[in-house]
C-alpha cells in the first residue's frame, strides 16, 4: 500500500512522511519540487486538478492539509484537492485542519465538507495550536538566555497545545487503520497554561524559566521581519482574537486520547525529541 503525503518538505507533512517510512510503509512525498526530497516523491501543482489526480491515482491513502496562503488561494486549493480525490477514487483520506477553525467558505472548511459528503473513508485531525511556534527565535531566544518564555496568550488561558510529531503519530494511525472515521481532536488534556509551558522548558533546560504574556502587536513586530506584513497579519489577528476567548480546549469525546489511545508528548518530551 502506498501513502501520499502532501507538504512533505514542510513542518507538518515531513514528520508524517518520516513516521510512515520509519514504520515500514511505502510513502511518497507530494511536493512542488521532488528533488528536495530523499526517496519517492511526485510533483504536484495545486492549481491543476489533472496534476493532483495523476498523483493520487495509485495511492491507497492521502494525508493532506491546506497550505498557508490567502483565503482565496486556500479555497482554490481545497476545491481542487477535493475534486481530484473524488476523481481518483482514493480509498482513505486523512486531513489536518492545521489549527484553522472550520469557518464557512474557508479553505479547510471547504475540504472538510467535501470529505464529509464524499462517501469515502476519511478522518479530520483538528489541532488547536502547535508547540513548534515556541521555537520561533523571538520566543526561544529569551527563554534560553533570559529564562523568560514570552508568548501572546494570557498566562491563565487553557490551551490544548500539540506538536507536529503528535499529529504525525495520529495521522499514521488513521491512514493505516480506517476503523476510526470523522473528526479527531488532538491536543493536551488537561489543557496547558503558560506556567505549564514554562515548566516544560525549565525541565529541559535544567534552569528556571517563567512565562510572560506578550501583547499580540509586540509579538507581531518581532515576526513581521521574518514573514512579512502580509504573512504575519493573520497570525497577529489570531492572537488578538485569543485575548477575547476564555479557553481553547479540544473536545474530549472525539479526541485522539479516547479514539486512538494516543496522548500527546509533554512539553519537555517534545523539546527532547526535537533536540532543541
């Protein structure tokens, strides 16, 4: 059985590809530039349904997430992927929402709705926020040098953080075992507070680290040089939105813990495995 992994050169797809191959499965990377991948890879063009159908035709299962882009671009990608999956008759699809909420007419919502109405076997992984965000230089640097973990969420904001490694573990399970279908939430339960994040860094660094809530706009000024104004603004806005929320905790009933028996790594375990 061959599994196709979208975005296999990126932060979310790469761990899925690695985990599939590490467990002995035949996995092919679906990327723009196959020369960037070691092992089997196929070139895909999200703007071309024919390109996607060609890539999907021999796949037993596909892992997909809508790449970062403008809302219009994400909607176009989602529509093309949905059409291609149906035309190719892929037997199993695992999608990650990548932390996006499934708002009407958004790219992730379009793809999720298409899967739900397709009649095909599918699972939709729903993470909230990735621990890898804490590795951004403006965040990791002060945590290491000053013992202060600054991030633009309130210290008392319960959040079901999760790592890309945890999503990969769940994706592999769902690709290779189709007994679980539908929504699968994934993230820490109980949810983590700022102090829990800091404690994980303290354990890993073997030195005290404290959490400090950061203003979203201040955080934005630090990441705009990295991602540009257009790329950073939706991120900044998401943290402004979080300031208005009471919590961001996954539903336990459809969780990976309950449905798959998989618990996410602790912050310290993730830092160790990521070799930060």
